[in-house]
């Protein structure tokens, strides 16, 4: 499971929608339970994850430089892992610093993400998109 998390973080740093989507099962669901301006409430299916993240990341001036303060917690359900993290970077080259705290709740089955609940600081995201 930790390998999935490492690959997920690398896809974020690279802004690679393909690398991220390849971590998901074909019928996976990626939810954004906290409302974030400009984001849909969820992506249904691997190809929706790919298309949605491609659109978001291509339009975003954010350059992810790191993922810090990562803590992974195992749930009592063996398919579930919880990841606390802070995404750091800048808004454009030489732009202001950015820190976005977040929490991922991942259900992983047969080596693929089947469900993701992606909780992030919507205010920080909205500020970065201005």
C-alpha cells in the first residue's frame, strides 16, 4: 500500500495525470468531500480521473515541490490506508509559496485504488488558482 502512496505522490510532483490514473481500478471513484471551487464532487472511473486531473493540472500554475509531514495510518479494514500530508510548492515559477494540508482515505484492492476520498484545504487551493 505504501508503494501506491509513493507513486501517487510522484504523480502529483510530476503533474502526471497518466501516472496517477494508472494507480486506479477501471471503475474506481475519486471523491472530493469538501467543496473546492472549480472541482467536481467526484470522478467516476479511471478515465474520468485521468481526464479530470489532466484538465486541472494543465490549467494550474501550481508547481508542487514536495509532499511533507506525511503520516500513513492503517485502518482496521485491511484495504484502507489513511494518508495525512502537506503539499508544498509555488504558484508559478518564483511565485508565492503554497502549503495545502490534506488527507487521503484510500481503499486499495488487488494493487489498485478502488476508492479515494480526497480531503484538502479548499481555501488554499482556491487561493492558488487565482
